């Protein structure tokens, strides 16, 4: 019984350590009027960030990349010249993303809940490609591996929330490979040399 309690405690501490290692940026969007909103960003520490707004069809409406690490950022956005519709605001700090949906209409600006996303982890050692990914939206996942000639391997990974898998690449020739994990509209790229 003591062993089970000890292992449970060690596992809980490991989970807390991993969770605290993840960047925890905050992004608030506060409507000021029917067509204006203030966006405030607070990072857990000084960090570079990217902020973008995209229409639901994927069209980029706004993009800002910080020139130097910052703890905070604030800007008033004027949406009066933007078509009514659904948009998403995406904040990226290192491997962490915050996404908020925004609806703009003549009735005003409606801001959705904040959704945190974490980029996948890729590792390559001893001819084994390791991949872990938290699939928050349970999207269909696929993995493709390319060499200079084109596609050399394709795999459908399913829709599980937690993906932790490895691929034995010992049969591949020496060379450079590009690995692409696709999750919905997002592609995550990893390059490896064998």
C-alpha cells in the first residue's frame, strides 16, 4: 500500500512539474464598442510572441510578431472596416497557443472562450522517431514523412486525445527527412537527419 501511495505521489509531482514548465500566457479581449476591442496579453515571463487574426476561411486579416521579448502587450483594434463574420485570434508564445473565436457583426463583438493548445513534441534518436501530442479538439491526425523525392511514409493516427507513439525508421536510407503531423487545419513540421 505504501508503494502505491509513493508511486501516486511521484506521478502527481511529475504532472505538476510538466504543467508548470508550459508557458501560460493570458489574452483578454474586451469589446469597447460595436466595432472596437482592446486586446491585452500577459506572458508568464518575457517572451517573443506572434498574434494573428484569421477569418474562418483561413484568410489572414492581421499579423504581429514582437521584435523583442515582452511581458505585456496591449492594442485597441478597430474592426469597422472588417466584414461581419467569424474570426479567430491566435496568440503563440513558444510552443503554446491561445485561440479565441470572435464574432463581428453590426450588433457588436462577441468573444468566445480561450482555448489553450500545445505544439507536439518530436524527438529522434537511435533510428526511432518519437511523437507526443495532446489533441484537445479530437481532430483526425495523420503523419507523413518525406525525403527529397517525395512521400516515403504515411500513417493515420486516429482522433485520440493523447497521442504518444514511436516509429522505427531504421529501414529508411541515410539522408534528410521532413515529418509533418497534420491536425485539422494545422501542420506541425519536424526535420531530421538520418
